[in-house]
């Protein structure tokens, strides 16, 4: 029987040529630098820190030259916890603790960043010109001057991001990209959709029922149209499950498609740096055409107004016009779970106030373009125009919890999956600069803030009482919580309690009282409170989230 299956080898379609000087070189002379990204842990980042991370990414991207593809790829793989019972000198409780969590499923997260320098012609190619559709690829020569300048900007990019202290970039070497005899490389792991060190290359099937990689059924959802995006985006969003009326739990704007999505998936985020001036000139010409055709259709007049808003923002605030795209590649081994997987991905995209779109036409092309080092092969029709600041709001900015390498700490569990963790609360925070207390002190200083509600005849006043150093022993005696129907305890002036005034106390008088309190403690032989700001409420302004007003597609 004759075989009528249309098949091709991976070698004939493979777009990458070699790895030299820790850079991936494609057959179309594209150069890619690969980084491993270490993001902050989940539920530990404030709104101000999210804005700082967002600003650092924006500054770093502006350093890169034109016709550069910034591709951020987040891996979320479901794994089972392996108990560490092979350690020596394990007690009965420790061994039982490890066996209790054995084979507990959790979502492992890895993040990589690919910076690809390509040409103007490659940036405008569509899906029908992809290397997946060409029969044979002839390698091209790399420009040395362009390569040297690009590598200099890559170093500046990494330095700007690492200086924030919240995100760390580590350059991957050639062996980590291509792999060795004992360990699989990043490219090999991508073709198997697995993070295991020992992988086997599997067949890739492009059929009518979708994309298949070995036994894995792949589903692709895209964010490639402005009509599917919300009117406003921000650097962070409110997580309702852990938020209250008085406190907000912040996550990144794209967190619903990150760790909150429980299935195996890849989240690809692209930013395409074209010539911004050329893009704005093209929009100026398009606005004039819409104005001339506004008499024949009202939609032309509306589109002209949207283009004018986009151009006004670009010229008024000095914004850079870029193209962006995001897609979620999810897979499962069970064919019966494909429908539920698609529903889960669509619901999480809807939580971002975006319209989910299940892509079945360009699924193979998008999977091929997401290969490490092949970002220049991305189809141009699947992207939308925006600015750098708004495009970065769709990036995932947190990772799962990590265990400390310190030998001593506390045993805790992951808030989402229940995975056991080992957390160091003494040396590691001191090493990172979170705390400054010395571990060798005989009497470690403790700054304990308690809030005592004092009942007055005219009004209720909230006081903040600061305990400091050896005075804490005497001060704790006076810190008896008042109960209903009882009188408030009387405190001596040297015990660190601020006596409330009969009426509202202004900030200046409170400062004088706190300074007098420090002198009293110092004269009585107790250490004084050096910082007055510890007793004062925080007056830092809260920064607002950046917003987007997307332009309608013409």
C-alpha cells in the first residue's frame, strides 16, 4: 500500500543554524540572546513594586535598536512533589512530613527571555512566508558591526533590569541552549513540551483536528486584535479572594493566565520594535485617507478619530509605537480533557476583560515562531499596534514560592497548590536587606507596633505604641487591652505611651511629644527612639496604574 502522508523531516524545516558565543544564529542571519528570568514570588509584591518592575522593563526595551523582537516565554508545567526521604539523620516527624506531601501535584514555573535582532523585511513577513512553509532555507551571512552593537545593547538591557533588585536576568550558555549528552537543552525541551532533563524528540502533526506534539493535544488562544482587548489595563490588579474592604492583595494584570491557570501551558509575550517614526507617518497617511472617505461611511470618521488620539498621545508624551502579541499554548495528554482545557483558558482570559479567541488557522505557525531563537519568524498579521508601556502590562510579573537554601527555617505550604516549602525568616531577609537586625546581639532590638483603641467621652482615638529595646519589658505591663465597660489603663510618661489630647492632635504637636518621649527615655537610662517616623503614619502617595486607550484597527 502506498503511503500518501505528507511528511517532512525536522532537519529540512529547522530554522536555526548554530549557537556561537552564547547566541542563537538562525539561517536568516537573526541573532538571539537568551536569558533566564527570576521573578518575585507570588503575593509578595506591592503595587509600587509592580510599577517599578514595569518602569524597568520599559527603560530597558528603549535601549534596544530597531527591528528587535523581545520575546518573553513563561513555562507552567504540572509536576508531582517528590519526597526527600533519602536524607541522613531524618527524624520520625520529618520523614512523616515528607511522605505526607509525596506526589502532591503543583505548577512549576520557568521564565525565559529571548532578544532577537532581525531585519526590516523579516519583521513584515506574514504566515505564508514562514520557514515552516519553505522547502529549503539557504543560510545568510551575519553582519559583524550590527552584531557587536546589538550585543552591547543587550548588556545594557540586562544591567537596567538587574539594578531594580526585584527581577534578575541570567545569560544562558551554549550547553544550556543546545544541551549535552546527559542533560537536555532548551530547544529540545520546547519540541517535547517538557522540562525534564531527559527528553525524546516527538513527531509534530498538523492535522484538521489541531496541533499535536507526540501524544499531547495542543490548543492555542491568542490576543492579537484590539477589539478583543479591554479599554484600560494596568500594572497590577486586585485579587478578590485574598482582599478585604481595608486591604488589597495585588497581582500582575496578566496573572489569570499565569499561575492561576492550573493546566500545562506556555504564555508567550511579544514586543516588536519597528521604526517608530515610520509607523507614525503611516498612520498620518491612513488618517488622511479616512478623512477623505468619511462622507461614504461613518466608520471611516470614527477610525480617523481613533488614529488621531493615537498620534496625539505619541507626539505629546513622546511614546514609542510598537507592535505586540500574546498567546497561550496549552496541552494535555488526555483527549477527553481537551474541551475542559479550552474552557479553562478561555475563562481565565475573560478574567482579564479580554475576549478569548481560539486560533485554529495559525496554530502551527505560532507554535513554530515561539521556538527559542525563531521570534523573527512571527506572522505580522497576528500583532496589534500600541505603545511600550501598555504592551508590558500583559506580562506576567510573579512566580511561585521558592524554598530557601538555608539549613534552618520554618516548614510551610504553598498557598495555591499546598506544596511544602522551607522558609528562612532570619538570615535570608537580612541578606537581602529586608531586615537589619544582627543575629549575634544578646538582646535583639524589637520594634513592635500595637494599636490600642482608647475610648474617650467625645471621640475614639487610635494610638500607635512603639516598643523599643530593653524598655519592652516595662512597657508590656502597661499594654493591657481595654475591654468594653472598663476604664483605660493609666500609663506613666516614661513608659512609651502617647497620652491622647482632648481634641484632634495635629502632626507637629505629635512630633514634639515623640521627641520629648525620646529625651525622657534617654535620661532614665533607656535607649531613645532615634526615628520619629516610626510613630508617625505613612504619608507616601499611592501611585495610580497606567492605563491604555487602544486604537481601533483600520
